[in-house]
């Protein structure tokens, strides 16, 4: 049974939201990727073999679809649940803040505020980010702007960054600033400041998604899933990419259940 091990032997539900974008509708062709949609299909297929109670998959969502899909998923979380969020696509770090890009290539969603919303609704948050595949804005017109959409509650707060900001964005993502206490754990497809690989074959999945999907439906703790995925991805990419975790939870999570027999 999917869930977590609590001192009081209560069982929580794992509710998952998976988002992936290949950016096929984006005007900037440099944004287009080959594997994020395949990635979330691999992960969703693996999760369907577990007892995850609620699985939502958004492919190529616009900022508006991010809003409605995230709101519905957050509303389904209770204070005893684990919120499992997986993103595959473009991510950027601007002055130490992390942003995820919607499918149209015109809107950025701040990752830190998204994590806060999950931790406010659920007992624990599991954040999986397979992003930072490249920076397609090196040649952008510097004064053009892109929306930053702060998705929170019934309204959207919109600010802007320029393409000049994006063109000079640091490679890879930064550490999350709001992972305090034991309410959330984040697992990134590569270490801070590094770029993750999209995968050598279109439609076959990224190195991270392939290995994570192999581990997530096995009867083992989430800690073991993270560790074994990190080892396998590092080996698969010949040390070019090493998955990295931040934060922790105060309990063990077994998405696919505990082993039938304990380890001596």
C-alpha cells in the first residue's frame, strides 16, 4: 500500500501531480525538447502499478492550465496526505530563484511558492524536478519580456522578467530557499548549477526519468529510490549528471509498499 510509516501507525495517501512539456506550441523553436512528455508517461505508468490513490497528469499545460490543474490537485490534498509533484521540462534560476516554464514558452511559475502551497496542504511534500536541459534564450532580444505567474489561490499575480535576464540565467537550478523543518524533500535530476540531459533518443525518455521509473514502483523506501536513482543516472551519463536531494521528511515513505520481509 502506498503511504508512509507513522509512529501512530496511521496510513496516509500519496496523491501525485505530474507535469511535462515538450514546448511544441512555443514560438521559439529553441525551446522544444524531445522527452518530457515521454518522461511523465514513464513515471505515470510506474505509479499506476502502485497504490497511489490519486494521479493527475498534465501534458503541455499553459499557465492557465497550470492554475486550474494545480488548484484541483491541491484541493484534493488533506492534512494527512503526501503531495507528490513531478515536473519535466525547462527550468531556470534567476538571482537564486527557481522557475518552471509553461508549455507556451511565455510564462514562468516560481517553484518556491509552489512548494509552499503543497506543504501548507499536505503532511509532507515530495518534489521531483527533471529540468534545466538547456538555456534557449542566449540569443533573445534583451528588452523583450516574459511573464512570471505567481500561482496562488483564485487569483494570479503577474510580474515580468526580461529575456536579457533569462539569457544570463545561471546554468541549472538553485537550492530551494523554503525547505525548512521536516515537511518536504526535493529530488533534482542533477546537482545545483548543472544541466540535465534530455536523452539521446526522442521519445525514449531522459536518463533521470528512465532510472526513476525503474525504482519508484519497487517495494522500498523513498530514500532508497533516491539513492539508487542517483547512482544509476550518474553511471548512465558517465558522471555528467548526478541527481541531488534537499530537505527531508520526519517519516518513511513507501510509494509501492514495504518489503515483504524485513532486512536483517
